[in-house]
């Protein structure tokens, strides 16, 4: 009987050691990933429109001029909230040039110069932009009368700004 008890004790000890040998020592690591805000807006540095023909229907004004290459607007943002892009202008006055810009298939065309006066208040040119990366074609047009816009070179600076969409 002593042998049986001894055998049971040896077996019990073996099972105990086996359980101790396969026991796991667990540790956890908390990993924090910080995603920084990204917002990038690019537009062409210059665009040229030439008014060099008379409108055949209204002989008092130039035929509408369109930029040969209006360039592209590229915009990227990763905000959870929608964004919008506005445009405003500064530049030469004393003419009756009207300059318009259209951002692809969004709002527009939007007047950034109206009858020779740059529109200094920000006008929406694209709204409700979800996060992501976008490339949109820009279409620029200019109109003017012969009497109010003599031959010369006129320069306007159009500023595009990305902002949060505000709900009323």
C-alpha cells in the first residue's frame, strides 16, 4: 500500500509540475497611435486669359476669354467634419472686367472680380467636402467691355481658403 501511495504522490507531483511548466505569464501593452491633422490645398501659381476678340453679337464688349490651361485645385484633409473652399480676390480696379472661376462640377462659376472690383469677401466655390484627397479642374473666364477696359495687362490675385463648414 505504501508503494501505491508513493506512486500516487509521484504522479500528483508530476501533474503539478506539468501544470506549472505550461502556465503562462501574460502581460499587455497599450499602444497609442496619434493621427495628426492633415489639410493641404494647392492651386496654380498663375493663369493667363487673353481678351483679343470682339463679341459678334454685342459689338461693345470683348468675346468671353477662357484660360487655355486653368490648372487644377488639389485638396486633402482628414477631418471628421466636412470642409469648404472659398475664394476672394484683390487687384487692379478701374475696368469693368468680370472674372469667374469654377471648380469642376461644384458650385459656380463664381465671380471673384465683378465689374472691375475684386470681390474681397470669401465666396464659396466648393462645399461639403468629406475627408479624402481630391483633384478638380479649374475653369477661369473673363468678360469686359471695349469702352471700360482699354488694352493693357490687369492682374488679380485670387486666394483660395479651406475652412470648416458651419451650419446655421
